């Protein structure tokens, strides 16, 4: 068994850091040493930021985004088009779309995708609130920004069925060649989808 | 420390003895993907239906990489090599794509629902129990699942094959009452045997209709009514013999698949 080389407080810090994505025990040890070495500039502010985040972070009751206020910053933003709701699987997807800055619309975070293997069923996703939002008079379009995977598209079709009776247009993201993608490196499924969804040029 | 069985295997390997146990630790097979669940930061546990080794799980290192993700989509045919130190371990798969179907299937809601139903059916099979005939039937079905004309009929035939594989095959060759092979239009829900028109007529409300395409190969694709009857028949026996004894009900996706295939009255 490995010998303990630091006190229990430091060991605990290392153990917790090692649970973060992308960090193993070795890199957690390096990160802990880095923090300890910059106690005033980094460790203190980080601890404060974590404490504030723990206190204030909440899930938006309207869209499911995480923020420090409810409704979240995006839902409160008057410059966004209320007629469009972009449906995403998780908060990381919402952030990715916001980074791209391609659309100024509202969002709806489903909290996952249907997956029989993982036991994720419709009742585990925030579908009722989505249907309620889609039924509001101001909503005109739902953009299903879900993964181009079997589970993602199964969920997309399920959502489409749920809102079929409502007067909203349902669209989904195109599937095809990524920017910078070379055809001979693409998988057959992507090429098939890209060819099927070709557009006039 | 090397434990006893491992030492035996090592000795066997050193002596060049080809024992069946050794071969099972490292095999290659044809398969198709049933599903994946994330494992760790970059790996996945792949659930694959293999031809010679049945439904089999294994870890795929780097299965969530950009290169592997499109390959590990349900419905894709793959070549797998499985490796483990001991037979009862999860083991690791290395995967190579053979036929990519996911791109085609995700474009059609009915095909996706059919795929989900197929996976649910195959999950009834015991792990690592080989069913090569069922594998072949499932692969043929996957090839035609997005074909609205042929897909539903093939699906009903697959369900019939599934029942037979579990030992609950229906006897549709001759009439249970008279022995005739003509005019077989019913199936007895009690025995699973075909019944011809005449002896079945007085009990027609208690017998299940037997569509022609389940009995014999036809050139003409079955119509919506026949498909609905076929699924009603297979659904009854699947529930009776496979799902109900496991405290399960038929997958919801099956009913939705039938709804989209124009055979919604079957369930």
C-alpha cells in the first residue's frame, strides 16, 4: 500500500481533485501542489468561489439550465427570440451552442436522452415542461439540437410525437460533413446523411 | 502471485496445448451493436450481439473517442475481438466497423423504434449463449428495417423465429384438429398450433388469426391488416412465454413501431 506523504487534509484535497474529469491521482497531486504553492492568489479565491457557487447555483425552473438565479440569465434576456426554443440534452450542449453564438433564442434542457440500456425513460426527462412551453402562444419553433446518435434521434422523434398536436414547427440540426472534415476520414453513416441532406449550391 | 488455474493455462500455452478454455479467452467474431453505456472518462461498455458467442458485453477502451463513437451506434455491424484473462471477466473488445446502418436508421422514426424493439427482444437472451440463426435473422432484419414495405413483415417473422429459439415455436405446418395443411387461417392461443377454417369457425372469436405471410413465403408484401394480425399473434405469444414470466411487458417501442408502420391495431 502506498505510504501517506501528507496530512489528511491535503490527502482529502488530492482525493477530491482526482474525482474531477480529466484528472487522475497523479495530476490531482500536481494540481493540489500548485494550489498550495499559490495559497493567496489561487487557493483562497478558488475556495471562496466554490463556496459561493455551492450556495447560489440553482437549476432554472423554466429551461433546466444551471445559473445563480431562477429564471436563469438566458431566460431573463429580453433580446432573445421567444418564438424559438432550442432543445438540448444537457447544460454542456447549451453552453456549446452559446459559445457558437449562432442563435439568440431560448433553450430547454432535457436532462438526458432516452436509453433503454441505461434505463432512461420518458418520465426521467423534463418533457412535460417542454410540452407546456411549446404550447404557449408565443412559441413558433422547436429546434431539436440533440446528438446524431441512435439514442439522441430516438429522443428527437419522441419529442416530435409529443408536440405533434401543437401549432409549432419542429426542426432538427442537419447531419453531415463537419467544418474541416475530410471526406475520406468520415464514417459511412455521416457520409450517407450528408448526401441525403445535400443542398443546392 | 499466480493462482492455480492461471498457472495451468500458462503451462498449456508454453507446451503449445490448444485447449478450448484457452481459445475462449481470446476470440474474434461478427457482431452488431445493441447499445453502449459510458465507462470512465473515455471508455464504453459495449453490448454486442455476436454470431458465435451470443449477446456479449465488453469494455471498449476509447469507445467515446471521435473515431469510435460513430462505429458504436446501435444497429451497426462490426467485427469484434474479445480478450480477457479469465472467461468470467468482462474483458475488452477491439472493434472494427463492417456495415454502418445507424446513419440510415436514424433518418426514419419507425426504423429507430424497430431497432429499439429488436434490442429489447435480444436482451431476453442469456448472456454469452450463442444463437447463430437468430443472429442471421436479426442482421437481415436490420438491413431492411428502414424499408416501410418489407420491414414490418420481416419483423413479425423475426419474432416468430425468436419464439422458436426460446423453445416456444408455433406449429403452423398443419391443422391441430384435422391434420390438413390447407386453409390454415387460425392459431390456437392455448397450444400455438395452426387451425384450419372449418374446425376453427365456431371458435373464431377465441382463436388468433394467422396471416398467410407467416405461414409461407409470398412474393407480394403483406398488407396492413395482415401485418397487424401477424404482430397480434407474435405479441400474444411473446407476452405469454417470454415477457410475462420475467415480470415484463412488451416494450413500448413495439407499440409505437406498429403505430408508425400502419399496423397500430395489433397491440
